[in-house]
C-alpha cells in the first residue's frame, strides 16, 4: 500500500490491487480504508463471487468508486460498469478516480439520483462531518440546512442491456426500495443479483418494510446473508433487525 498527502484534507492512496484513489480524510470510513486496505468486506466478497468477466455491474451510490473500480477489474475489457452518484461533491472524486486509473473507457458515470420516477430529488449533505458521502433525503427527520437538488432518473431509463447485468449494488441511505422500483424492468429481465444495504428502521420509515419485502418477492429475489467467515451466502430465515448488507439472489 502507498499513501501520499495532497493537501486540503485529500490524500492519494494506492491499494494492494494497484488501483489508486483520491480520498477525503474528513471521512472516518476513508481513514479506516487507507489504514487497512479493507472496504466493506461483505460487499467486496459478493462482487468477487457473483460478478464475471464481460458482465455489467451497476453501482448505485458509487461514492468514491471503490467498488466500481474493483468491479471494473473483474469485468474488463468486454464488460461495463455504470457508476451512479447523486452527491455533487463526491461525484467529482468519483470522476477523478476513474480517470486516475484509466478506466473511463468502460466505467460509465451518471451524476444523478437513481429513483422510481424522473424529476428531482432534494437532500442535505454532510461535507464537514465524519461521513462525507452521507446524505439525508428531504423527508428524513435529521434533514440539514445544506440542501442539494439533483436530477432523478429511473435506472430503466439508462438503456442498459438487462441480460448482460451480472450484479447491482445499492447503498442509498435506506431508500433502496425506490431505486429498485425504478429498475424493476431490468431486474425482471435479468438473472442479476442485488447487494443492498438493509436498514429495517429506515425502510419502514420511508417505504414500509412489508411493502419492500413484497416488492423483492414479486421480483423473484430471495435474501441471503453475506457470510465472510465461511465465505458463503446463507439464506435468511428471519429478516435481520439490525443494519446489514444483504444479497438478493434469483
């Protein structure tokens, strides 16, 4: 691993894989990442196991592009990555990281909010806190004063070929159901797996947990726990009550 401070709270970090990232040191998650070279190991495991060369990876809530670029290493040169990021500040870092690694030929960037309808989405960002990439959508109880308005689109509008999609990753602060509604046609027409953040309290607050589970059942996707201890996907018998990442497989 290699690390170089760039000034203004930014650093250049090179992973053992050889990929390089410009990171924001105000984000404690980033500090842990450059200290350990580990980033969301359950999601990383799922990407490595479920994604194949030549396939398409869709990264909704791509943040700095860590998962997008690592997925790019798997799918290239024939495959594609669609990296979607709504936060304008983070999108600049995502774009810079794609260019820095020379991946712009097959990592396609979308500065937008993936949603269940076209229009705009309003959120507040947290640029000066320990979670730089975090956002709060308008109806959240902890919505801040620093409002950002971004274009919203359905993923189904992006012209992605469903049979080629191998895996979708979604991390959008508890609004995963709205993203999935906006890509229901793609999901129905593909065998793709979905790795998504699962926060029951937020899903209940914003969408309804029972409604969400019915949506996933209607899309023929079954939840699995991502077990990095046994390197396996364990079928869920009782839905988790705590924040976790789940793999929804056909």
